[in-house]
């Protein structure tokens, strides 16, 4: 690929690129300055889900999983409609203020007036109003209907039927009202639904880094100060809501405990009344010492047996629990066993286990110290189990003894009324109720204490801050994008235009399509006033081009022994490609080289040569001779006084009704045979070959056929037709000439014949090709 040629192909349209870059670059620069940029304001908070558990005074024996929880519920709450609606109401986000701009309304940080809504936020219309401050008051224009209202007095609370608000100056503006006169502002109103939708679109709540309890709150808007207020208000409302929810929870807990305490108080009083009645009715208080002693003995043995069985159950539970625990699990320390040594051993075991976990954090599991410590823990755990096993055996033995003593006491107390057993049941129930009653009282006191020290678990890690690097429009990328688009748009248009262009422009468009047909040269495009400047001494661009063309034609001329003249046939595909122009100038150039030339106008249908010699179309010529062979064609030959003496012209004559029949009779061939003896060159200007068949009927008489195509005019498809003519032998010894080449559009094939005294033709810069 010839990069220079490709570059020149597009560089010629540099004004297009310049104008496009100026338009898009300038438009982007103006747009950046005219619109309000969007900024991102963000804040970082932490909501510690563990903090409420750590702050609880209530002690529990349940084992709770220490697991971090995400904040999906908090995220949903923050973005909920009810929560955000309170933000909109508190900050009056239904009403927005701007400075009026030509392209877009800009956010103003100094609004001299305040608008107060007369209706509820949900009933506000979605409207925009232009507000102008004048000496008399305010001029309010409704944008959609263009209705104009005059509100007199800057502190007036006058209500208009179609304006859902009142307006008055701020205290600051009242002191310096002259600074705001004739300035225009825009006030927009939105119902809560629209404002809520806009706030949700601008607000973003995401988990930030680790732990999952961190939340990043961000708000994108044109007013950084308002964005900071929104985030501050959001954090404040969220913090208050967390505290309120906790307060509600503790209030409900205390209320429930009070209800349960009242119920158990009644039940306890009822059981005590039953016991009192039972003792009184059965005269148990008058039994002799024997009965009292036996009863006491029976009661004592029963209590001991119960306690012993309880200890047995607790011991078995402890053994099972310790056996099920893993090698790295903490053992329980509150089994309520009457064996202080075991509690000490359990506490010691848990302490050693924590040491192993600390060691594991700094070393691998195969560390000798860690392995030794784990082995010791295993032995210590087995020792605890052995101790508990011995204690269980002791309890079982004691239980056997207690059973024997209980049986003896029952046997000895047979004389005690059966009701005494019922009295025991009453006492047990009463004891249970009393224990539950005391537990409820304790839980209520603990709940009250928790409510007294209630605090929020929300903390602010980073206060709301604005990043003043604009989100949109970003100046550098926006300008670069505009410049790139301004460059690519004309480039793409020019590329498509060139790709869709089917016209012939230069030799490059011919190469590869007609390899077997030689390219003879080019004829430049010149101004109409300079067509006749081709004298023997001329150094014009047309003279230089035709001289070069004649030199190339000479190589195609066949060698003749008889030294007769050569016939050059100028033809083209269609009308307007400049075959007459080329024939005329080549005839003058060859005649100026001391060669006798006969220029024949053989286009009998649409003759053009007479225009170059300023003669009438009715001048006698070729058609007169062809229609009457008795005429002498030499009598029709004309000499041009302003041209070379070596040039003779035979015009086409009157336009005949049957040009094809005239050109195919023998008279034309006779004329050419006679002319070859009198002239060195016979140049024939013919009719277009794709329009009529006149030229093809005598083309075989030519020594060289010059096929003329015009730059920016002839279609490339005509080359295929030319190739068919040559292949069929309808055109003989053909060479191609490109006419009308413009130096500026030649992609590197321009002429170097121009001189300082010649002014080049100006071409409109916006014309393609």
C-alpha cells in the first residue's frame, strides 16, 4: 500500500476535518461549560451486629455461634420507600432550584428566594417555573403553559389559583436585593413518587470491604452541598431508627415479663392457700414427735435421693457432652455438679485449649509444640472423664443406699396419713412456682438495666465527602471523544463516498482492469477561456500535455513502407467526455510540429468541432461529400487563420437523417485513402461508441484508436464495454486517454506544467471528487 498516496487522497479534504473538529470540539467545550457537572458524594458507616450481644447484661448459658452477618436487611431498609420519603420531606427534595441557562439549567449555590408548598408533597404537580426578581416583586412563568404571573412585594404570601406555592426573598437577599435584580432562576416541583424515584436512582448502598458490617453510602448529584445534607440526614435517621427499634424491643420484653409475673403471683398464692387448707383440715400440726420425726426422716431421705439422682443425671449429661465434643472444642463449665475439682479441671482444660489455638495461628498443625500440647489436652480430657466416672460410681452407690433408707422410712411412716404425700406434692408445686417467679423478677430487672444503657450500634467511619472530579461530563474524556468523533465522522463519510464512487479519476482507476490496453496520457482540466491557447510557442499546460500524449501515440503507430499518413480516431463511451476537445488540441499540437494534419468531424449526429473554430453548424463538410460522391471533399476543407498553416479542418456538415448509412458507404473510405496521400495525420472526431454504432462501422480504418474517458465523469463500467470492443475486434490498436484531470484531485498524479503567469482554477473545497 502506498501510504503517501492514501494520505493525499484524504488530506485534500482537510477543510472538512478542520470544520468538523472545530464544530464538535467547540460544541463539547461549550457543553461542558454550560451544563452542571455531576459529582459523587460518599460516606462510610459501620453497623456492628455483635455490639448488642456484647452489651447485653442478661446472662445466658446457651452456646451462640460467633458468626458475622451481612447487612441485607439494613440495605433494604435504607432504600425502602417509607424511609426515603422521610428524607425527602425533611430536606424538601420535592422542590429544586436552578439558575436559568441557555443550554441547560445550572445548579446555584446562592438562591435568593424560598418557595413554600401550599399542598402536600404527594399532591405537588410535576411542573417547572421560571422566576425573575424585579423591583416590584417576582415574575413567575409556568414553563409548560407559558402563563405569566406577577407577584408583587418580595415578602408577599399572596396565593394564586394556578401556583401551588408562595415565594419570598431570603434574609440575605433582602439585605442585598440589587445583586439579584433581573436574574432568572428555575424552580421545579415534583410529587413524592417522582422525587423518590430520582433519589433512589442517585443513591447507592453497598457493602464495603471487610468486615461485612461496613456500608458505603454514595449519592450522585449536581449539588454537592445537597448531597452531603442527604447523606447526613440519612445516617442520622438510620441511627435514630436503630435506637427506636431497640427501645420498642425492650419495652415489649418488659411488658411481657410483667404479664407473666402477675400470672405466677396468682398461681403461687393459690398453691399456698391450698397448702394452708390441707394442713388445717388434716390436723397434721398435732402429730406426736414420732410421726414428725418419721415424716422428717422420710422427707430427708426423699430429698437426698432426688438430689443424688439429679447429680447422676447431670454427671451422665456432662460425660456424654464431653465425649461428643471435638479435640478443638471448648468444654462446658456449668454442669451444676457438686464437684468443685471438676469445674477447676474444665476451666484449666479450656485455658490450655485457647493456648493451642493461639499457637496454631502462628504455626502449622504438625508443629511439635502444638502436637505435644494437643496430646496433653487429650490426656487431661480423659482424666476429667475418669474423675466424672468415679464420681458417677459414687453417686450410684449412694443412690442404692438412699433407696434403702427411703424404703425404710416409708415402711416406718405407714401410720402417716396418705394425705401427707399430697402435701409433699403441694410443696413441690409451690417450690417450682416460687423459683419461676424469682427468675422472672430477675429477668425483668435485667431488661430494665439493658434499656437504661441502650445505645446505637451505628458508627460513622468517614463523614460525607464529595469527590470534585466530575462523574459527568468528564472534561478530558468528553473532549477527546468529541475530537475523535469530529475526526471520524468526515473520515467515514469520505471513505464511504470514495468506496461508492464509480467514476474514473486517474490512471490508478484503470490499472488492473485493462492490462492489455496501454495508457497513453492525461489531458488536464483547463478553463474554457484558455482552450485556444495552443500555438506553436505556447508553454501552456494543455500544450505540454498534448505534446506528451503525441509522443506516446508515436509508439503505437504501425510501420508503413509507403509513408502514407496515419489515421488517429478519437472516440469515447458517451457524450461529454471530451473527445472533440482532445481531438482539437491534439490536431493543433501535431500541426505545430510541422506535420500536415487533417481534422475531420465524423460525429454527424451531434457535431462539436465548429464551437472551437467559431463557425456555423451549417458549414458544408463531410456529410455533404458522403451524400454526393460527385462532390470534391477538398472543396469543403477549411483553414483556420488563427491556427497553424499545417492544419486543415473538414467539419461534419449539415446533420443528415441517415448518418449510419453515409458513414458505411465507400465514399468515406475513398476520402481517407486520398487524405493519407496528402496529410501526415488524419484525426477523426467520432460519435460515442456506447450510444450509436457509427464509429464501429469504420473503426477498422484507423491506425490508432484513442479512447477518451473523463475524470470525475466517466463510469468505471465503461471500461468493461471497452474491453469487449477490443476483444471482439471492433476497435483497433486502442490506447486510453484520461481527460479533465484536476491537479488537486489526482492523488499524486498532478501536473507540473503550470507556470506563475497562469492562474489555476479554483475549486470549491466542499465538493467531493
